[in-house]
C-alpha cells in the first residue's frame, strides 16, 4: 500500500468530450481519500513551466457536462527533447507530488513513460481521445460522443444529399485509425466507407470507389450517395478525392470535412459515465500502489493495462463490422 497525499493531473493531446468529467471524478475521489490535487495547465507545457493550480471539489462543480477541458490541453514539442521529461519530473519532485495522472492518448502515455525515467512517484494514464486508438480499453473517453457528433452531421448531409440526389464525401477524424469513420459510417448507413483498415486510396486505384457508385446508379437510378472517408486516406484529402471522382465519372461530388467539430460538444452519457468510472478507479489504484499502468475498461470492468503496451500495440477495429461493411459495399 502506498501513502498518497498529493497528486498532479493534466490533460494532453487532442481534447476529448468527457475530459472534464474525468477531472471532476479524480478530484472528488481524491478528496474522499484526503488527497490534494494539483492541476497542470496546457498539457505537459504546464508541467514543464510550472503552470498549475490546486483543484478542490468546488472547482469541479458543474463541469461534468462541458466539452473541452478546464485544464486546457496542448501538444508539447519539448517533451520530445532530452530536457523536457527531466524538467517535468523536476516540477513533480519540487511540488512533492506522490503521483501523476495523465489523461490523454497513446502519445501522452509515451510522454508519461519518459517522465517516469526521472521521477520517483507513481504514474497512471487515463485514455482520453476521440480516436479510440488506445489498446487496453474497449473505448476511450470522448469516442462515443465523437461518433454521435459525426452521425448528427452525416444525417443532416443525407437530407440535402437526398433532396439534390447528390454524392457527398464526408471526411471524419482519426489520425491513424478508422474507428470513428467505421462506426459513424455504419450508423449513418453510408454507402461506402474508406478508412485505413479497409485500405487507403491512391489516384491509381480510384476505380475501387467509382465502380460501386456507378453500380448503385445503375440499380437505383439517381439517388443520394454518401461516402465516409477517414482523414489521411487519400492524397490531398476528401476534397481532392471528390474532384478526382467527379472527373472520373462525370458526376459532381461534394466534399464536407467535419474536422474539429468532432472534438467539441457536451459529452454524451456513456462518456460521462466512463470518465467518472475511470477517474475514480485510477485514484483507488494509485492508493493500491499501481504504477506505469493505464486505467481502462474491458467488458464493462475497470482494469489496469501496462502503459507501455497501450501505445505500442495497434488496437484492432471491430473485425465483425469490418467484414460486414466489406460484404455490403462490394459490388
Ligand atoms: N515519444 C514521445 N516521447 C515523449 N513525449 C511524447 C511522445 N509522444 C508524444 N509525447 C507528448 O505527448 C503529447 C501528446 O501526444 P499526441 O500524440 O499529440 O496526442 P495523444 O496523447 O492524444 O495521442 C505530445 O505533444 C508530446 O508532448
Ligand atoms: O488538433 P490537431 O492538432 O489539428 O490534431 C488533429 C488530430 O487530433 C485528433 O482529433 C485527436 O488525436 P489525438 O487524441 O491522438 O491527439 C485526431 O483525430 C486528429 O487527426
């Protein structure tokens, strides 16, 4: 058993709906165990530059429903230098913090591992990213809300696409993986989904997407057609892809890039609950001595997963949904 009296927390990398719910849960659970909480601002930048404040339960009142993060988030290039993680560890030691909790994605966890080289306290990670590309948890905090946000937008695009019988390409986020694209694509009934797991496209294999469009037009006649495209799946993105398809088939295609809208908004219930559960669990596990682990949820059960492995392995997208999508989209 460790005796934890003071902990630091920060949010890092792309912000995700539910990060505030997680901060709240950590602060409330810590207070219940008489643990002081220091919140660092702007991700690792705040840790390196000593930008922090004490977080008391009243500071986290009425934030559970807010998107973004009250601590602010950032990417911190200094963490990629030799000095950055050392400076971060120094702040932790100077403030006599017994542990650090990092809410972020796999990049943030790599940063946490680098700090651990120079820090004698405990470190735990909590998976917060809309991308869901973190191994060791069924879902990351923010992923469910991002799907719903994308879905809401695609449903609206469907209305206008239907009215004009147009072809739309909707570009969704997911830096290295197609979790959001596959889920939102399937839930919106998109005619085609392009994501890394189904194979990125090049101008040379354009036929892979134009053939199903032409076949659909033969079968259904002129009708709305929606193709969900994960970012970075075509050189120049979905705008370039829409232009290429237009040129190839002679029918105008429109591109709509949803972008950062997917990161914002009030977290849906599932994210608030996941964030609350993982925040509480992480504090309790710190008290039990957990170190260099990530607090995740697998099969509805909170569990620990080695921090190192959470960023190393490539989390598998649902093979069942992938197979089904391939089956129904094939011509
Ligand atoms: N290999 C690494 N070593 C040290 N710090 C890292 C490393 N990778 C990422 N980080 C830190 O974590 C921050 C967030 O990582 P990033 O990959 O941008 O987002 P996420 O945590 O959401 O995956 C980076 O800006 C950097 O400060
Ligand atoms: O906000 P930025 O720096 O433009 O980054 C965009 C990227 O951040 C994300 O929204 C979230 O990614 P991370 O959580 O890994 O940071 C990606 O989907 C997207 O590719």
